[in-house]
C-alpha cells in the first residue's frame, strides 16, 4: 500500500484536502438555492462519497508491497480486527450525521458562518483529543495557539452572522423604496436600448422582487427565498445556530475515533493482529456513513423536517437535474477526507485538523458565487475580515506544529 512518509508529503495531502473539503459545501449550497430537495442531493452525495472510498481502497490500499505489520487493504478484510473496525464505524456515523446537519444549517445561517462555527468547534475539541491520543508528537507551543485562533473564530463567526442578520432585516424593511428605485432604473435602461417601443417587461415588484435584482439587495434576498428548497424567512436564528453547533460537535469527534481505529491507543486488538491501515479504516468508516445517511434520508423523504415538502423514492430517481453536481460534491468530500487521514497518519491527526480551515475556501465561493455579504454594513465587513485572518493564522500555525509518527 502507499504510505505518506515525509512531513512535506503530509502537508501536501493537507493542502489538497483543504481545497476539496472547502469546495463541496458550496456545491450543496448551490443546489439548495436552486430548489433541489436536500434529501435528493444528500442521497447522491453520500453514494459518490462511498465510491471515492472504494476507489482509494482498491488503488492506494493495494499499491506496492505489503508487510505483516502493514498489510494491504484486501488482506485486512479477513483479519480479526473488529474492535478497530467498530471505532472506524463510529467515526463514519459521526461524520455522516454532522455533514447531514450541516446541509440544513447552510440555509439558515449561510455557507460562510456555518463552516466557520462547525470547523472551529471541530478543531477546539478534536485537535485537543488527537494531541493526547497521538502521544503529543505535535509541538504544543504551536498547536494550542493555533487552536486558540480557531476558538476566536467561533465568536467572530457568530458576530458576523448576527451583524449580517441585522443588515438583512434593514434591507427588508426598506424593500418598497428599494424596489421602486430598481424598477425605475430598469425602465430607464430599456428606453435607452435597441427596443424603445417595448413597454411591458418581466419586472415585478410583487412580493418585493425585481427582474434584475442585484446581489445583496432586498429584491435579491426575496428572489432567493422564492427559489430555494428550505424557506428561512421568519424562522428563528436559534434554529440555524443550534443545528450548526450540533453538527460541529459531531464533526469534532469523527477524527479522534478514526485515530483510535488506526493506532489502537486503547489496545483493543489481540496480540499479533496488525493495526488497521488508513485505507481499510477509511473503507469501513465510509460504509458506516453511507448506511446511516441512507436510512436518515429515506426517513426524511417521507417525513421531512424544517418545512420541506414530502418526496418519494420515485421522485428521487426522476430528479436528474443537477445530479452531477451532487455527485461531484460527494467525490470531493470523499477524496478530501481520505487525504486528511493520510496526512494525519504521517504527521499527527492534530496537525491534520488544519484542514478544518475550509471556511477560507467556502467563504470565497460564498462571496464570489452566492453574493453573501454583498451590500452589508461596514461592521459586518470588519468582522468578516477579522474572522478570515484568524483562519489564515490558524492554518499556518497548525501545519507548523506537524510531527512525525514513528
């Protein structure tokens, strides 16, 4: 099997993982905003996630020559290693439930803030646990200041959400005047165009929408609410924050569980039984996540939550529009997790938690493609920049704390 043997290789895995794990949430957000039901999206997502684990297991897990201490993937399938397998299964269930909760949180508090809060909770709890599980191979003088940066980002993320929510409220209160101005601007542009005789347009101010609402305006927010699958207007912000915190707690525990599965710190394996290699643990980890996601989403099809409409398996199979995007998101998540574990096994899982700085990538997608924080107040922008600065510092510090597993 392929083994990452150097600190440089481990850091390369972490950087690639950061890009993958920071991109898939943006795709799920895009699909929800287009109106695709989250239940349909997550069924496609989790299936692709499983396929990614299978590809990794049968390629990198079989690559090269195996040894008695490090057998290849297929050899380990028949060994008596069920205690470690159960730990990998527990980690997969935690990740799947956390990702599922995160998908709903995106709609309530936005892509950027959801990723900030969940990632920060993950690092504060998960990195601390991994540091002690790994026998303190990471540099504590660097590791815990990096954790501190993530902790500060939690509070900044909450402040950004609060400030942005206040901005949205002001925009909606001024909806009528804004709509009138934008309609007038639109008619003005029509009269100066190539078709001055056209008197009727598709512009509508009913319900506060306009045909060409600009990102960040009240009209844009209303148009988005009308299209999206999860309706959030009038819902308490505590709902979104509660879902986000729950997701963060689940996501903070999956990496320590995987660490225990691959390194057997609790000495649960019988004498002579080799520890699970990363690829075998990841295979069981992903299968467990797939099963729990399948069960939950089948339930949510017929008993939906947060006001979503009911669906069915027939409706899911016929809903092919944008399916390719959901599959792409699943592959990105699967390969991102695999790279995180490969880097963690080499340089310590505490340092590998630096990939939880994925809000750096997610926020970029949120601002560029979804118009998040457009036309917000200066206070919101200051808080947003401060939040991102904390993540830049955290990534640099956590990666610098990398050790080397013997």
